[in-house]
């Protein structure tokens, strides 16, 4: 059985950095908490709990004794200021690409632009970006919503980092017709696009596609949907324990990819399992 692992499977730069920051903090400080789970992966969150790092739901749950870590999505300006006022030890693991989006939103509003933020309205990252706008703004999540924008003298546009670049261009084309002056800051990070394109390329070549990652991870679920469209025999698992030898009886080529919040050790566990299944099959044939 041939195993093909997609490029860009697993942690993106921002998530790897944030997890590293948490692991390091757990060796230096006591009472380390993360504001929300550091990533959408229950296995890794549980491992961190064993090291004494607990997720808390909101800034209200943070106590003076805590060292609080801000996850890669970032938080709102109000929440950040609230923590500062509490005088707790803050470690900011916000991804630098998300910080760029915060700064861009703030600068556009300071330069007199009406800001348009393009992204998922309820996503914590988007709430964070919006909170840095200092004047009028619109939050839109589709081309159709861009068409509803009123005419303004100056629009300044930023996007949630994980949005699709091609679709964003279409949205910008619509906004161009709604103002006399337009400034666009490209705040999209390519990690998601690269991962999805690499997964598609593998899904085209295999009889079965395995997508590894938290069931609560939006980007992993999206990867699964994309692969399923190409390879009907696609499955989404969290760990190798969800696999069974029988699933591979008629499989010659199996592909594997993983969401941005899936640690390498979980991906490697699956690959090792597949190798064992392949070796066992070879032995039976001999
Ligand atoms: S997807 Fe991009 S912006 Fe988001 S955490 Fe990863 S590297 Fe940073």
C-alpha cells in the first residue's frame, strides 16, 4: 500500500509558534492558563493540561496568580486592556500575521478611511480585528454583502487572515465601485490556501484520503469537505485509534493530510499505523 502525505499538512507557522510559547511557559511559570483552548485539538489540549496548563473561557476567569497566554487568533483590544488593568502576567502568542491585520485596521481608520473588514462575523480573530478600528466600519462576509455597502469617499479594506485570496479579489472589485478612493491591505496568510491545494493534489491520486485533526477544528473540517469532493472515500479522524485494518482491504494508495491545529505526533501515529497495515498485508501475500 502506497502512502502519500500531502505537503503543508499540520501546524502552520502561527500555531507552531503559539504551542511552543505555551510549552516553554509551562516550564517557567506556575498557574499558566490559555484564553480559550490554545488550538482546536483535544489531544494536545489534554497533554498541556497534564503539564498544568488550563484553558479558561474568558478574561473574567483570569486571576492575579495566573500567567495568561493569548492564542494565535488574538483577542479584542478591550479584552487586552482588561487583562492589563488586572495586572496579570500576559504572554501574547498572537500570530504576527494577525497583528498585521489589527494594525492595518487601526491605521486605515486613522488615515480617514471607512474600514471594511472581510471575514466570518463570529470568528474570534475577526472580532479582534474589528476592535482595532477607531472610526466607522462595515463587517462583511460575502460579495453579496459588499454589494449592499453605501457609497463612501474612501474605503479601506482588510481581511481575516484565513480567507480565500481569489474570493477576496472579487469582493474588492465590488467595493472599488462603491467609493472614490480605495486602499486594500492584503492581510491574508497563504498557509490555508497552500494546505488546501496540496490536499487536493493528493486526493486526486489516491483510493482513500485520511484527514487528521480535531472534530472541533473548522479548518480540518473544511479540508475534509474539499478532499471528499475529489475522493469519495475520505475520512476525518482525530487519532489512529479510529482506524481499522479492514478499512484498507482494497486500497492501493492512501493519502494523508491534517489541519493547521494537528500536532505532528498524531500525523506520524497514523502514518506508522498505515505502514504496519501495509507490511502485514505483504507478509500475508508471501
Ligand atoms: S493560519 Fe496564518 S495567520 Fe493564522 S495562525 Fe496560521 S500562520 Fe498565523
